[in-house]
């Protein structure tokens, strides 16, 4: 499939921006412009609001079973098109094809699961104090929603909003990622061909700040969901709070990994290499602060560095590539600055730390040891292929470091002691803890953070709750 320009999808129609404005899309492999995406104007956004309101009227009056059939159909269309969509995804985002295929398939799995779960949005009968009174609680769709989604998982970040919204009976406007719009458009085509009524799903791109400042306060919008950085999340949550909107915030992380001295080091480094360098580290739950018990520190570093150096970095479309480029020059520069700062303050560069080649945004898988809390990298989310390693003497020290930052999204631990595992699972301040494997992000499991990493969930039945209100009804029958 050839890479094509992306339009807006509003009220069931694919359209250019009303003023014809577009943004260029660059291939992160070489920086070359490969296409354009329509940049919504204010009048396009007004049309999107009208459409999403009409969509809500239709979709909320559609039975859960009919909704289920449309969403399942879209999931099966996605599966039929995995190969084509994965190529689009790799072309503008950069991740290896294997990861893109996984992302498209995981979107189909998410849609299937939410479609099923939407049939189980049970209410509750509450025993009353009188035989003539019936009391019950119903779950109602919260209303037209808006979701702001980033470029690192251009499709699955959308599906984590759109899936629960649709299955709960909400309509939605997605402000998709301007950096990587092609695969999101392909997802919306699947929904369109699956028979979703006009206006139920709408896709816009443009200036993120302008779009959020218009849509978040808009009285027609009843729910706001955002995935992205902490500063932007705080801004949008404040704006939503001012207008009393329901909010889900999935923000940044700085995931700690605690490796105890009784851990299986080889198994840990194999799993963690895959997880650390997935999508070149541009993942909110990427393992980042590696806290290693001092007696196994050198063994861990030797094994991890050897595996990091064996990774094949290159064009995501090429056979065998295990890590692609970073999304753009801004991210590459940000990663470089964090590494320079750490090295200037005494960190040891065990491997990587430099750009690869003269074109595109490739950066070598990097491991730094001897990192300290004075270094920026140990405080700011690196969002790149950088592993920060330091040693600890006892578990209290490791937990104190794990909990030091305001982030609290993903976390990881390796140990063969059930007591250590329990202490970590209960003592760590994070929304998710994965022990002895990398097991976060399945459709059926809660996905969300605490502290500055946000609130609300984008997985499991909790994700559906985020798109429903409870209506209590009490009914005297005579
Ligand atoms: P950024 O803060 O400029 O943007 C992050 C996201 O927010 C982008 O998708 C952007 O379009 C959107 N955005 C920015 N301003 C907005 C506004 N006023 N209203 C609505 N949306 C707005 O950062 P970036 O350089 O694109 O990405 C790097 C940082 O973003 C990372 O450090 C990471 O913390 C965060 N991020 C997190 C996730 C995640 O999965 N939680 C995903 C992508 C980016």
C-alpha cells in the first residue's frame, strides 16, 4: 500500500480542511517529506462537534448488542488489513514492522474485548424499604467524548479511548497524532466500513492547543481523555475541571525496575531488553530506572549491555530490524541532552550514547551506570532508548528510590522470593507492577497511573466505567 495523504473524518465524510491547510509528514528514517495531513480549522471543529452530538443521539439509542456487532466487524477488518496498516504505521512512526503488526493486532484484540464487555454494562437492583418501591442503578453513556492521542502508539492509544467509548454508547472526536496520522485513518476506515453511523467517530488533526482549547470547554463535550506528557495533562485536566468534565489522564512515567540478588538475571535481561528498546524507548511504561542489588550489579550490566549491543537498529521496514529511529529531531536532541548531562556529572557510558548515521533520527541503544539523583535523566522521563542503572544495598533503599519521583505508572521487579515480591508489589507507588515478566497492557487488565502519571484506567472493565454515568431510579409502583 502506498503512503497517502490523510484527511479529516467528520460526520461520516473524509474531507480536506475547510481552508485547505495541511501539515507535512516526515519519514523518521531520513527526514524526507512523505505526505501531508489535513489541519482542521475552527469551522471544521464546529462541524465535528455538531457531528458528534448527532452521532451520540444515534449511538446511545442503539442496543449494546448492535454496537457489539459493528465493533467486532471493525476488529475483523483490522485483522484482514494488518500487513498494509503495519507498513503505514512503520513509515511515519518508525517502529519495526514486527512491532507495528503487534500494535494493529492488539487494536483488534482491544476492540473485541471492549465490544464484548459493552454487553455486560450491568446495572444493579437495590432492595428497597417498601414493597411498592423499586430502586435501581443504570449505567448510561456519559455523552459525546473527546480523546487526545499521541504519536508513540498512533493506533492503540486511539483504540484505548474509542473502544470503551463506543462500547459504552458514547460518540467521540479523536484528535489524532499529527506526526503519524496514516494508521489512525486506516482504523477509521475499518469502522466506517463496519457500518458505524455517521458522526459516531470523528478524526481531526491540527494545532493541539487550539483544538483542546476549543473542544475541552465546549458544552456539548462531556468527557475528556488525554495521553501525553505531564505538563500538557495538567493543563487539560485544569481546563476540564473548570468546566466540570469527566477526565481520564494517561501521562508520563519513569518506570523503576528492581532486580533483587536472588533474581534470574539472564531471564530478566532478555525480557527487559525487549521492553526497554521497544519503540526506541518511546513508551510511557518503558523500564527506565534499573535498580540492581549490589551483589548482582556487574552481572546484570554485563548481560544487559551484551544484549543491547546485539540489537539490530535500522529502517523499520527492513527485515530483521529490532529498533527503528526516534520520531523526530526534537526527541533525538532531548535524549542526547539528557545523556550529556548525566555523563558530565559522572555517569559511565557502558554502550551507545550517540547518533547512528547521518540521516534520520537513529540513536544507539544506550546504557548508563553510576547514575545519581542530581542528573536530569534520573528525574525527567527520557522517552528514548536509555537504560539508567544504579545499585542498591537493601530493599528499603530500592523502594525509596522507586517512589522518589512524582511519576507512578509502570514498574517492574525480578526476584525468586515471594516475600520480596510481595513487599515490592505492595510498597511501590505505581498504577501497575509486573513481577518476573513484562505483563502490562492486556485489554482485560486495568491500565493507568497514580501521582503525576494521571488518573483513570484505559484497560479492563474500569475503562468502560470511565465512559458511563450511574443513573439511580426509584419508582413507587402504586
Ligand atoms: P509534548 O508534550 O509536546 O506532546 C505530548 C502530546 O500532547 C502530543 O501528542 C501532543 O500533540 C499533545 N499536546 C501538546 N500540547 C497539547 C495541548 N495544548 N492540547 C492537547 N494536546 C496537546 O511532547 P512530545 O515531544 O510530543 O512527546 C514527548 C513527551 O510526551 C514525553 O516526554 C512523554 O512524557 C510524553 N508522551 C507520553 C505518552 C504516553 O504514552 N503517556 C505518549 C507520547 C508522549
